[in-house]
C-alpha cells in the first residue's frame, strides 16, 4: 500500500516537472522583452503620427511669420528703403487694429471701418508689425508646447521608460510654458501701442479732411 502512495507521488512530481518544462518553452517563445518592444514601438509610431500634424502646422505658421515686415536691427540697416517697405507691408496688417481694440466690443464694426480707412503712418506700421510678430510667436510656441506634451506623454506610456528622458522633456516643457507666459504678458502693451497710433492716425485723417 505504501509503495502505491509513493508511486503516485513520484508520478505527480514527474507530471508537474513536465508541465513546468512545457510552460518554460512557451514562455521562451514569447519573451517579455519582445512584447515590451512591440508595445513601445506602437507608442513611438503613435507619437510620430500625432506630432506630424502639429509639425505641419508649425511649418505653416513659421512661413507666414517670415512674410511679415521685418523689424529687427539687421533688416533696418540692410534696407535703405526700410521705412517705405515697412509701411507698405503693414497695409496687410490692418486687421490687428481691430484686434488691438477688442473683438468683443459693441462698436467693433465702427473700428473696422476706421481700420480700413486710416493712413498707415510709420509709428503705426512699426507697432502693427511688432504686434503681428508677437502674436505669431505666441501661436508658434503654443504649437511647440503641444508637440512637447505629446512626446512627454508618449515616453511615460512606454514600458521601457527612460526616466532621464522624461525629466529632460519635462524641463523643456516648462521652459516653453515660461516663454508662452512672457509672450502673453507682452501682448497688452503692443495692443495698446497699436490702438494709440491708430487713434493718432485717425485724428490726422480727420484733420486733413476738414482742412
């Protein structure tokens, strides 16, 4: 009777051993590293797809910004007709006069009429160009923030998470946020300057008409 129990125990041990061997072979065919690699690869592809749409938007914005009248010192020094060209280029920026006044105000239509008829003086042209550059730069930075945020979230979703890379992306994201805040803080002053110059140009227009 004892030998039957011993035989049963031995048989159970043998079967258990064989089952464990089979599980080991199955596990070796599907290594965890490969599974993680495939998962991370899908994340990388997803990041690339999302970022590409933002990158295209970024290229478009930068191209439009390059078409704005230049106001940097190099442009001033390298163009003998810079003042004339600045005034001519500012003709396409009249919409910023309305934006400077406020798009939600009751008399916006009246301001739109003024914006389309006042003469573009040199001070107004300069402030319009500065406001346009500032506005575009703010929009560009916001798109860059979205790109960096997507990249950071993607890194955090990966199983082979690189903590140093996450920290670096986090730092760069905070830098962009500070730049956005700085640009946002500077907009009211430029809008105020544009509106003041627009009012001055309107006074000149009315004065000439009365004369």
